[in-house]
């Protein structure tokens, strides 16, 4: 069976050719997903083949996404694939963070090591490949950050014309800088996310634009491979928990789908539980998870958090996200700005750091171990979604004690490490260093 697009809604499940340019189900408006038959062959052989590809010099094999191409078979061939060697992100042990989070041990899967510094690259290499295959000349997204940076990079590398729409005044400087440097035409529009999206949809057909927003099902396919790579790196030992931040909920949808497929294909014997962490001022998915009626999500009209990558009031992939959290026996947690800030500083001291949204994972783990939901001895993989340098302004404010929550409340900078201004005086410096 060739790949198809299927409506995610249980009561619809309509199918469409994989080459049809649709972003939602034309029948019911539901989310779409790519579906295919199980790859041929034996799980043990695939595992060996994927491991062998790590020593190959072929570009596709060197990609931490396309190395697992048997799992993402939506293309007829690989002519259109552009890889910047995305994925290949490390699993890092972090004793300091484990202790802070109330765990004996923690491992971070650090997606900030990607070419543009976030997990969006895993998905974007697939989204852009699909755009090329469809013959698009331009690609576009509405994004407050990492999606823009990633799309700009991959589209430019592929010779496409990237167009970015940003809700005015709503982006961290590092991310905007990347979009500009990678050559995206960037429009800062004075409207909110939903208004801009409607505008772009109107323009898409007229201008030959293929949309690479968060619901794009091919981006989800690429992000699935984060779980395959993580398991490959662990010799296929399944962790008890996978913890990640939640914004539009594309990533939890991707992880859940990827893990379910790995189980269905016989590559793993059980599913890890998925724990999604949101920021308190932007936690509609947390509210949904807690509600007795989970049939619709109540959007947060004015989402607020300094963690801009998860500042999403109306998460578009919530039906998929909810399905994956419940199927895996997972949970949804929320954390305060203070908890994110401190957890972030602790991750920094582990020697790698992350952007604010990523630190919600450790803050959430600390709460979930305190509540007894996650046991101290549990085998936990937390996904750090973005690089430490994405948001240097936040870091500088934290360490100089000038970081305020969105409502203006000063945050306690418990782990502040401010720079010290000193004259060129050896005695004085030695004294400051305690000698
Ligand atoms: C996009 C992003 C998120 C949120 O992911 P969703 O798939 O929207 O839930 C979290 N952290 C970072 C760094 C991101 O770039
Ligand atoms: Zn449908």
C-alpha cells in the first residue's frame, strides 16, 4: 500500500492521496496523518541496518531522520530530500538535574543540538521534501520562532523561497535573527496568530505557497524519528517516562504516533508514558486533561509566559495530543514562571543549558516526583527542545536579577551567576576567588 493521508477523527477516517495539497480533512475539518503499511522485513534486521548506517558517508544515512527512512515512507524516492544532518542529538546524563528533579538519574535527549537549534529541524526536512515533491516554489509558516528559523534554513538550502509571518512583537531575538540570516522574507503582521493564518491560507493557492505550519502531517513524520533515534541510542531499552513541553502539541503527537508504530511493528514491547508540561499562563491542554468533559478544548485567550515557544493559547493538535497522552497512560502538568526559570538555570549548570520552554520539563518532573506520580527510581528521558542561545536576553536578565514574569512580578533568581566588574588588580581578583 502506498502512503495516504487519513483523517484523524475516529468517526470520519476519510483517506486522500498523499500528493493532495490539503491541510485539514476536506470532509470534516479534522487533523490529517500519514498512514502506511508496516515496512517489510524483520525488526532485528532494521535495527542492525540503522546502526550500520551511522558509519556511512551517504547524506541520507548521516541524517538522524532519514537514517530511519523505513519508518517515514511517504516519498516515492529521495531525489528531493535536503538534509542539514538534522537529528543525531545526544542523550546526556545530568546528575545535578536529576537531584533537582527528585530522581536517581535523568537523561536528556537534547534537540538543541540540531542544525538550527531545535527539534523543528527533524520535521522540517520532511516538510520541505514534501513541498519539493509537490512542485511548490514557496513555503510559508506563521510562527513565533523556531519553526521560522528552521523553515528558513531548509527552504533556502532546497532552493525554495521561504516566507515567514510573525505576529507583531512576539519573537525572541535569536530566532528572528536566524530567519533573516537564512534568507526568509519576513512579514511582521499586526494581527494575532489565527487572523494571520486565515490570511496566509487565502494567499497560498494564488502564490504557489505550500504551508509548513505545525499541523503539516509530514513535519510530524520527521519528528517521530526523535523517538526511534532515542531508542536506538539506548539499545532499544524502553524508558518508563518521556517528558516534553507542550505548545501546539505537534511534538507529543509525533512521539506518540512514532512509539505506537514502533510497538505495532515489533521494535519495542511496550510504550513509555508521555508527560507533557505546560506553562501556567498558557495551559489549555492541562485544563483539558483535568476536565471531566474532554470533547473540546477551551482556548486561553491571552496566553502568557516568557517561554515563547510554548506560548500557545489554542493548541491546534490537541486531539492527537490527548490521544497520545491517554493511550500511553501519561499525564499533563503545568509549572510557574519561577519554576521554569530555576529549572533552566539548573540545566545550564549541567554544562549544556536550553531555552526556557525546554526547562519546563525539569520543572514538571520536580512536581511529578514530589506528587509521587513519577517514582524516584524511574527511568526518565526528558526532551530538551531548544538550544541555550535561542534566548540570551532571558539568561542575562536571570543572572543579573532583572527577570520579570509577564505580569511584571520580579522573579527570584535563586541560581543567579552575575558577571563581576573589577579593576585590573591581581590581588583583588585573587581575593574575590577566595585565595
Ligand atoms: C515548538 C517548540 C515547542 C512546542 O512544541 P509543540 O510541538 O508545539 O508542542 C517547545 N519547545 C521548543 C523549543 C519549540 O521550538
Ligand atoms: Zn475527516
